[in-house]
């Protein structure tokens, strides 16, 4: 349905691998553990929509989009991101674009947006039990 208040939308655009996938092997008497780690850079598009108003005391849609871009570069966001996801970070926030669309009411409406690239690490761990004994036998075919 139609947006009745201001809203911000997040769209994932792409995800690039950074460097090579690393592998770390650890062996104990019971199992062998393989940990594979890859750094990704995910680019997201953030756009804002808001009902059009003539009241200039209310934030306009470009103000909302600008505030979102500034929030993603704030020290509070960066600290929270690193606390929640160690090794992650914000690479860059692009300029705010201001394209117009024709909305569902046939009116031209501005939908400002910007892109942001966030880096993060993904790990997969595989545990394989160690073989402790084998038995060989020969069978007739």
C-alpha cells in the first residue's frame, strides 16, 4: 500500500569477495577442524520516501535521506557495528541522488537514495572425526 508516513528502504545491490578465502586447520586426538574465512563487501542502496507536504517545518524527503546517510557514518553506528560484528566496517557512503518517479497517483515524486558499502567477515567451520582404526579385507567379485 501507499506510505502514510516517512520510510527508509534498504536494498542489497551486490556482494564482492575481498581477497582470498583463508583456511585454518586444527587437529586434536578426536577431530580435525577446518575454519574457512572470507571478507565480503556488501553494497546497499538506501532510499527514502515521505508524503509530499507544503509544511516546510516538517522534514522533507531529502532531509530524511541525508540524516540516514549521516547516521551510517556516525561514530555511534560504527561502534555498534564493530561491537556486534567484529572486523566489520563502513567503507563509503555515496552522494545522495535525487531521481523523480511517477507515483501511484500519477504525480512526480522525488525518491532520493544513496549507496553504502559495508565490509564483514563470514566464517564456516567443519569438524571431521579422526579415523582411529581401519580394517582391510579382500572379497571375491
